[in-house]
C-alpha cells in the first residue's frame, strides 16, 4: 500500500524542494539556511511551510515560473497536481493490500490513498481512526503530503458498521476515488 521506492524518493525530492522554496519566500526560514540544513531541520518548520502553501497556493505558480528551466516535464506535471490538494479531517477506514481507504468527513467521499514510505498500519494500532491531513495527486495515484495529525479518536462498533455499509455501497457503485 506504499509507493515504490523510486516513487517515494521522487515525491520526497519534489516536495522537500518545493517546501524549501516556500520557506524562503515566506520568510519562515532564515535566509542563511541552506537546503541541507532545511532537510535536517525540525518537522514543525516544514509543517509551517506546508501550511503557508495551503493558505497561499499562488506560491506554487511562482515556484514553477522560477524553476521552469530546472524542472523536468514529469516534475512540472507532479507539481501542477499539487494545486488539487484536499485538506480535511479524514477517517482512515481500513488498510487494504494496495492502499488505504480514507473517508472525507466533510462530504463522505471515499479515497484510495497510497502511503508514502511507511504503511498506515505502522502509525496506528487500529482502524478506523480520525486524522487531519492533505491529499494530493501523484502519478495517477492519491497520496497524503507526509503531514498527518491524529485526532486520537477511534470509532466503536456502531460507527464501524455504518462506515462499512457506506464503504460497500461506494465500492459497488465505483465511488472510491483513486485519482484527484
């Protein structure tokens, strides 16, 4: 249910480069911080960069324009997909062989989401569980952006049964989204 090793490394490279740019432009990071220091810096700094992007998506166009000659066609395509982010509270309903099923609490849409490098069941002891994260397209798949906050809420049998009914209905009607 994770990206391949090559896909994971590609995602990390593109995403961390972009977050470094966001950090510089937004002044979240000091002008003296180089890329290597940014990679090694605290997770919370990268989260601030991600949050700045989500509140100011126009910065992605700035990044694409500034780095157009340095980016491959594939990188531009992947980055352009970042414009289609979905930030919400999601229920990770279950982990399957190829992906995890996320339910958006805002509209009850179902998403088949690939984990990045570690499976979701490495982070959580049981499912379903409520999390806050951002989904985005990546190479005809849906991934999360690497930042996930657990709400610490697990669901009892009654809610699980209702979610399972909704899941079966969505599956039957081909309403589980695997691309954004």
